[in-house]
């Protein structure tokens, strides 16, 4: 069982529009409403793959109730942490060429008590699983808390060190941590040695304080994050593929995509694919690439199911194209 933690979840509305004309009335050709937030998306992708997952998240107001309802409808167990503020609502406008314009609301400001309640709920979920295993004397891969995926930005009221505290507590309880965040929150958490971090190219560049122009630049930056404390680095390079840098070696994976429909949640789908097959090594990277490639070809933040995956289109190699320029250099 994979636990996900999303400190700043959302209710996401995606509208497909013919073109984004500023100042005009836009008529959508399609619309979707999904539970959102990076950890929530990881849970949705895991559930679509038939894996058990529990989503821990603060929820408040009518939007929060709707997020819980939508997650339950997708077969996802929810461990809600009630908060006074209303869960944020986000809007995304998707154009036919794949261009996406997003409006992300700030979300509620959590109190110190709500922050501690969120941490305590994670601990309770871990201990509940351990107790269930001891009580039944059954320890299977499907029922153990193998990973906790901590994902997304922190809401107002939570200090940048909040993820670091969560990593420390999770490790103390015997769980492995996959962390997908950026900026000061990422740098603070590295000191607690998360097992995997998953930056995109822009986040990787900001973390090391220099631009990334080639795949080789990204490899060096990932290696630097490991010196800061990351166990492994799974880096998304957009259309150029993904990197995995770990004790077991460095691998590069990519897949050809016919057309990009929406990149919302593609990185989250990648992380779900990575964790679903163990969270280490080239096979996990291949799964991450397959899930990410499938996600960008789906509307809104729809997560791919096994039927959407095309493993035959994925290439993973230890022969890293270090001099290959990045399609979108990161600064």
C-alpha cells in the first residue's frame, strides 16, 4: 500500500478551448472536474493501476467535501484532516496544441494545530497498517506501507521545514519517502535524506542555482542533489525524457509521443508508475516514462490506466546522451 500526502489539495476544473483570446468570451468544447494536488494525482494513478492507496489531505468547506467524494468514486481511501478554511479551486484552460494556462488559488492557511494533525494522521495511518500486519500475521507487498509519497507545494501556515519533519517521522516509523516539491521546502527536506526526490528540470535548476542546457547538465545537478541528501533523483525533463540517478547507476528513459493533449499531472503519473514497481532501478524508470507518456495524451488531469500504457514505446539506457540539448532549457 502506498500512502500519499498532499498538504495543499484542490478541486480542479479543466476547460478545453479552441484558442485563448485575452479579453474575449471563451466557449469551452469540453470540461472536466477532478480532485487535484500532486499527491492526489499519484493516488489516482495508483488506483487506476489497481494498487491500493490511501490519500492523506486537509479538507475544508464544500470544495473539500467534493474532493473526498470524487476520490471515493475512484476507489481511493481518504484519510481527511478537517481544516477551517475551504479547499482551493483551480482552473486550467487547455488549447488544441497542448498549451495549458493554469490559475491556481492559494488555498487555506493552516493553523499550527491543523499542521500537527496532518503529521499525526500520517503516523496513525502507518501504525494502523503495521498493527493490521501483526494482527493477521500477513506481510504482503500489497498490504505493507512500502512508500509515502509527499507531494506538492505547502499551504500558507506551514513552514518550509514541514516536509523535513514529515520525512524524519516517516523514517522513524520505517517507511520510505518519495518527495516531490521544490524551492526551500525541497532543500530543507534534503537534510533528512528522503529516499527519492522527483524534480522537473526547472525545479532541478533552481535547487542547484544554475541553468540546465543539456542532459549532461541535468545529470550533474541530480548528482549534486544526492550530495545534499537525496537517496535517488528521478528527474522529469519534459519532452526530452526522464533521468534516474541513484546508487545503482544513472539511467535515461524516453518515449515518443504522437500528440500532447494536456500535461497536467503527467509528472505525478510518472511518480506513481515509478513507485508501483518498487521505486528503484531501470524497470521502475521505464514504468515512470510509460505512465508520463500516457498521461500527456489524455484530457485534463486524467490518470492513465494499464490500457493506456505502451511499454514498447519506452527506451531506457545507461548510455546517457550527455551533450543532447534540452528542448526547453531550464534556468
